[in-house]
C-alpha cells in the first residue's frame, strides 16, 4: 500500500477493494512528492506474527540502487549543522595577539553579526508523532534531517507529511503517522493490510469497508496498537434455505451454512445434511437445500467364481481333458447401504465386503499323447454306420438312463477297462473309435446286440 492510499481513500468498492487487497511487503515507501522511492527499515513485526511474546525482528529492507538512502544522521547533514553552529557562535579561538591588537568595537561588531546568523538559521516548527504534538526549535534544513535529529524512525508503512526531503521553514507542521498491520478477514477471505488509524472504526472507514449490520470480532472503539490486530468482518447476507417442501430466506452474519440452517429454525437429525458442506461459508444470495436422509444396511451373500487351471498330461491322448480336482465357488458377504434422500431411493452402495470361504480352483489335465487309429482285425469295419445306429453319430450322446455314453454307447466301467479315463462321452471321437475297435477284438459285435450287424453291412 503506497502513501497515497493512507492519505486519500475512495468509497468501498470504488478504488480500494479489500477483497483483493494486496499483502504488503516490508521495506520501501514511496513519498507522494518525490520522484524516487525512499527506503526505510521496519522496526517491528505484527503482533499476531510473534510467537510467545518474542522480540520483534526487523524485516529486510529493499533499497533501490538508484535512489538515495537517507541515514538517521548523514555526514553531509552533520557537516552543514556544524558549519551553521560555527557560524552562529563565531570564532571559538581568537589569537591572543590579534585580540590585543583589534579594537574593542571590532570584537563587539563581530559578535553581533554571529548572533544575527544564529537567529536566522533557527526555525520554530511543530512535530506531531502519531498524534502527540510538540513545538521545537531546529537548525535542520529539511524533514529528513529533523526526524534524524529527533530520533524519529519511520518504516515502509509509516506516513510522513510533508514528505521526507521537503525544505523546512519556521512555522511548519510535520506529522508522522505510524502504520499498523491488520490481518483482515472479510466474509471468509483473508487479507494483510496496513492502516494509520488508531481505532477499529477509523480503520474500517479508512480502508473503505462498510460495516453497517456486520459482525465485528472487535469493538469499534478498540484501539489498534503498533503491533496491529486481527479483525474478522462478516457482512449481512441473504441466504435461502429449502427444507421439507418450504423455502425460508434469512438475513444473517453466520460463519457457516450449519448456523444459517439453525437460524432458519430447521433441525438436522440423524443422517440429514445440506446440499453444500455444512461448515462452508454462506454467500449472499445462496440457496441451501436440506437433505432428509433415512438409511438402512443390507447384507447379501454372493458367490465367488473359481478359476480353472489347465496342465499338459503326456499320458493322455490329444483332445482328452480329465478333471483332476473339481472347482468350488467361494462365498462372500457384502454389506450395502440403502439410502432414501428426500423420499427418493438411491442406488445401493457397497460399503463392506467379507470373504466367508475362498474359492477352490478346478485342476484339469489336458492330454498331449498322439491318438492311435489302427487296431489289427478291426480297421476295415463300418464304424461310422455303428455310430449312426447307436448315438446318431454324436460323440457326446448319453442314453436316457445316464448309463451309456459316446458314439458307441459305452458304460463307464467298460470304457475304463479299455484304458479310457473319465467318461466316454467326454473323450474325442477318434479315441472313442479306437477303444471301440479294441472292444470288438475282445468280444466281437456282442456289445452292440441291435446295431452290431452294421459293422459288416
């Protein structure tokens, strides 16, 4: 914030917007009437930045390389003041010989001239430091020298009028206004600002904050010390609350949506909530909907599918698959949340899963052995005709009783006695024909009393 912001203030919302106030750095103050910035060092920190009463630490000062930096007592100023005092006092030492030679009248005239110079350089001015005025006499040429002589230190956020470097004349009034840091929060938005006001009311007026009907965390009459203060301002806002089919508009200074709902005379029960976060800051013109929520929990049992693990088996013919271990589904209990919001049922939401039984994998052996097709004494027979008669030519056929299966309607015991594994209807057609030929070599056509004659037809 520049000096001009301390000296001239626009109405709230015109030139100064505290909602977009800049966080001001320590170090450089631009005097309104000087072309170049003048650097000063702040000698204190905001009180709210000090932990446990720690001693304030001066902030680093940003000094433009092209701007002159006035010292509390510069060598040039000291030389000028010494010269004026020597001129005002006259010669301190007069050579004894010259004293004896000069007439008394010449000495008197010389001393009279020195007194005239002394009176001409002396200036009567009024210095007002942070509201405490005093009148004093000074030989300083300008405001900077006067402040240095009086030991008045100013920082980057302090205001001096007239500006440092301004020539002094007798009768001038010089005012120093110390800046005070304020951590200002307006409707939930935090800003770091500086003010030369001495009270909260003056600061609000100086910063252009309209506080009529607003909540203030500090009394308007509270004084602001050099260490500053923290100030929370909540303006009056109109908020509409929709609940139970009714609309209520309230004017409020509340800090949270939950407080607004309470001020509207609405009670939140159980799982009830609002359409915006209950702890969020309510904005002017905002509409808040109260959500009446009823809910239950439901536990459902669900099957967990098992996986199938296949492995090669060189002892079985190609196309043969043997289930070595049957798979078993697992079981889990799933807890769902069933909610109704303002009378409307929501989609069930899964909130917890518990595995009751792990699934067991199914292990399958897959044959890789090449399937023989030739059996001496049976190769030239009409096996296709036999299969058509027994099963309609379907390798997976099973009779109504479930006893016989496959192309040639083997029973399981006969199938396995011929070297087959599992059930005949699960084996490839080529393997079924191969084992039927072996059976024919053993027992002829007797295993197929009705269709056996097809072998020779």
